[in-house]
C-alpha cells in the first residue's frame, strides 16, 4: 500500500519520519508516495508525494560533514512540512465555514505561513 512505504522503496530514515509524524499528527491514513518529478514535495490534500530531489536529501550517506545529531532533520522537514500543510488547511477549512476557509488559505499561503 502507498501509505506503508518500507525501507526497500524509500530511505529508511524517511520511512521512520513519515510513520512517526503521521502518528504525532493523528493522521494514520495519509498515503506517501515517491514521485517521478525532479522538484519538491507536494500534497493534493489526500496524499503526499515526495519528488526525487527531496528524497535524495533524506539519504544519510548524502549528508557529508553534517553532524550526526542533525542528519534526520531533512527527512522530518520534507515529510513534516507536507503533513503539517494538510493538517493546517483542514483545520482552517473547518474553522472558516461558509466558503471563507479557501480565502484564508490563499491569504496565509501568499504571506508564507502555509
């Protein structure tokens, strides 16, 4: 299943970060897939797709001279950013009933808060 990537299909620390963040945010059904795009990660509010460039940032042997204590941060940032965006937007849409949720989402996106 897409939501259960294993170490054979993604870097192990990315899989661990994904599973921990899903549990932390209380969103156990968010699927994650490795995309074929070269740039970025994105969400369509149902799934998270991590592009090849972002996945490469999570491969530990690529962290030359980065202190070990910081090496997992890339995996948590890449996946956490997208999960956080999904959670924030869903909260915002639930708070701002009556169609204004999308307006607030656009405003917050424009000023860089989402």
